[in-house]
C-alpha cells in the first residue's frame, strides 16, 4: 500500500520538506530528512490505528474471559505489541503537534523571550 506524501518537519534541523513516507515494522510512517539524514517518524495512518485498537479490544476481552473462567492468562506478545504501537503513536502525535505549533516566527519570538530572561544577571 502506497502512502500519500506529507509535509514533514524534521525534529533535528527543523526544516520543512515534502516526501513520501515508508512504513516501519509497526506501520509508522518514516521518511529521511533531505537536509540532515535524520529519520523522521510520523504517526500511524487511520487504518493501522483502528487495527491495533481492535486487536487490543479482542485481547482484553479474551483475557477477561479467561479470568472469568479462573484461568490465569497473561497478555500475549500481540497485545503487548498493540499497546506499544498505540502508546508510541500517541507520543509521535504529540511531538508532531508541538513541532507544527512552533512555526519559524513563533520560535524566534520564544528564543528572544528566553534570551531576555537569561540576560538579567
Ligand atoms: Zn533534518
């Protein structure tokens, strides 16, 4: 499945660029920054998020069902992978949102505020 190109912001050098991402093992969108070679990771697309969510639901239901029958079942590797993917996805989404919130103009403003605060000594 081909992914649509996206407007990415590199967390390393803060440059904006457009590229077609590739899927990582867990389905995250990865693309290399053309300016500093850093690999930029973007969140899961909707289909993958739904897939992990549904997977997790079934795992939880299965666990609860086992416990109800008195079986001491543990979450299996698939459930742990789904939790990992969803937690990581949330972190990536927050990071991307933060990067996108700090447009170049705003970052200059923040930096000048920090400098004026630091220069009081
Ligand atoms: Zn970069």
